[in-house]
């Protein structure tokens, strides 16, 4: 399960960057710190950061720094589950069960894959429960009762069973037909699956969990559509998502393909942010679309996947040669070896954390630059950075930002906004 969840998380990374109560009649007013007005960029940046009370900053820092440990513990749990399935012979017994039930190789893979995903999901559930439910409530980020949260987990597991089965069918067909070059063709299958998932998830998967409806406030939607038209984004409507039923985080996206392109912002953004903030956020999301970040990130991650599969081939073959008889794993085409593959990829992903984060963070910086140049809302960008700082450390060290941040820190974003403000005209002022 952890292997597939990591794969789905990568699809999500390529796309962005997450109450049914109605939004307020009018958005909040943007307040600019007096010390930031007409100040040099460094002073203005510090003035924005100083508006955050010490207790809220400490709470945000604690939450985000706890995530450093969760990266480690997720890896440990994933590795422990893989080793447990291999060393106890459970993986081989599941394979044997599948072979007794059907003689068709493809069906054997599906039977094994379903059993594997259900078992690993159950074993990893305690950590998931802490990480995604109790911890989110402890820090005041979740608005969801346990029943609703658990229902969505079951729904997600159902979708995962379908996607995981399709992925395994394709991978093991390659493994059987190309025993020497499986790692090359395995990369191709994985990248293709990732690309399809990145394209269809916003339009066909996300609506399973949230309702999308047209945004009916022209004071907000029309400026967004004007920016879309100016950047050749083929949309005629802005959608609102009821994300407040799950959390109080602000978010938005511009995604889709072949006529399904859609601009969507969640209701938290409407409730918590002023119009300048909303304009900046939507311009940032348009930046991902206009700058073709999905395609660019696919190229980057394809290269990393190729390297990972190459390493996996060497480690997998060496491990099977030494421990294959003990584990009951016959070779790469044997589904019983899936926990070994999951262990290898989990280890590579863990060690590559700084690289993966840097690749994504670079795309986010590019979208930030596009967003501020399109929206011309320096104060809006700074204010949004502070709101994101409720769950992302605002002022980390350079080493922390390099290793753990897949988005720029709040400090870095505010500094970009203040640098832009010092070098550009105020929003709406015409060039003589």
C-alpha cells in the first residue's frame, strides 16, 4: 500500500502543488503591515513575518517539523511490512493461493495484488490514522469527523484497488515477456501510468470526494477568467470546491486536457482570502498550466524512475539469488517478489527526498514568478504565504528548505513579492 500511495502522491505533486457552508458575501479585506510600506525588500519581508504571533509560529513549526519524522517513520513502516511479508512466507503463500484459484497469469496477478493491497493497508493503518486524522485534528487543520474521514479512506482504497490492479497487470506482463530488460519497459509502463493519472485525477477522481459547482460571484470569477483569457487558457467558468468539509487549508488548481480543462478553487480560499490573495493564487495555478509543468515534471520524474528501476534490477536480482529460496520468490515475474520491489523503491524514494522536493520546488518557484507577474498582487502573495504558514514552516534554515520543502518557504515567497514590489509599478498603474 505504501508503494502505491507514494506513486499516487507523485501524481498529485505533478498537479499542484488540498462544509458545505456558503462563502461569505464579500471576501476579507487585505491588511498590509505599516512597516512594509515603502520599505526595502528585506525590511518589508521581516515586517510581514513579524505579523505572525509567536504562539502560532511555534505551532506551525512544530507541525511541519513533525513531518520530518513522519517521512522517516513512513519509510520504516513500509520497509518493515515488506520484510514481514517476505521473511514469514506470507507473500509466497498469497501467490500460491492465487495459483490454486486460477491458471491464468493475469488473474493470478490481480488476486495477489488485491490481497497484497488489503493486507498492507491494514498493517499501515495505525500510522495513517495518526498521521492523517489525529495529528490533523491536534493542530486544528482537519474539520472532518472520524466517520466521514474513514468513509473517504474506504472510498480511496476502492479506487486504489482498481488502479493498482491495472498497474500490476501491465508491469507483470512486461516482467514475463522481457526478463532481461524488464527494468527499461517497467519504467515506460510506470511513466505512462503516472501521466494518465496526472491528467484524469482532477477531472474524474477528485469529484468522487468533493463537489464542484460554478462560482457564482462575478466580482471574483470575472478577474480570474480575464487572466485565463490573457494567457490562452481554454475555460469559460470557474468552479468552487467544498474542501472545507475536510480541512481549513486553502487550495486551487488549473488542470485537465482535451476539452476538460477546469479552473477550481476551494471554498476555504473564498472564506479566508481577500480578492488580491485570490487573484495571486489563481495566477500561480495558471502558471503551472501555461508553463507546462505537468509535462516538464513528467520528464524529470521519468529520468528518476529510469534510474530507480535500474537500481531496482541490480538489488532485486542480487537479493533473490541470496534469499529467494527462503522467501519463496522465483524471480521478477513472480508476484511474490512485489514486497521486495516495494522495499527497494521505498528506500530509493526515501534517500531521494531532497532531490524529489527540489525538482517540485523549482516548478513552484516558476509558478510563483508567473503568478505575481500576471496578478501584479505583491501584497496578496505575501498574505497568502502567511496563510500557508499555518501548516508550513515560515522561516526555515537553508538546509531544511533544501531537504524537506517541496514548495518555497513563506519567507522565500514573501521576499520574492517584496523584490517584485520594489522593482515594479503598483497593481493597476499604467505604464506612461
